C-alpha cells in the first residue's frame, strides 16, 4: 500500500473533473508565486516560491513534482497559488 494519497481533483456540479489552474491562469490573476507545504509527518515546513521561470501551461499542483523540502528533504510537497501576496488583477496593488 502506498503512503501517499492520490491527487485530489476539483469537480463541477455534474461530477466532471475541472482541470487544475495553470501558472498562466495564476499569472493572469496577478499571482506570481506559489505556497509550498511539506506534508511529511512532523515537518510541515512551508515556503513561498517564485515560479516566473516556469512555463505558463504547467499546472500549479505539478510544480510540487519539481520541489523538495529544504527542511527535511521530503518530496511530499503540496503547492497552491500564493493568494495572500497576490495583486489585484489590473491594479498592480496587493490584496490585503
């Protein structure tokens, strides 16, 4: 039995899969970084990662496949858009 869970999928009202957000979608919303969280037991280290060098068509969850926790070395990393430090689309200002 694997110790990792399968990736969660967003679903619409009919139960159909919704494709994950890509870095291009994220950037269009004014978000330039992702939050990365280590899911290794007893670690839970987190970091904000600049993803400007990565391609627009890369899904946000797949960025985790390129990361390793700098605290414990685990590859069990989860990623999501850095909503806390995002800029309001078209304004260039942070949303707080």
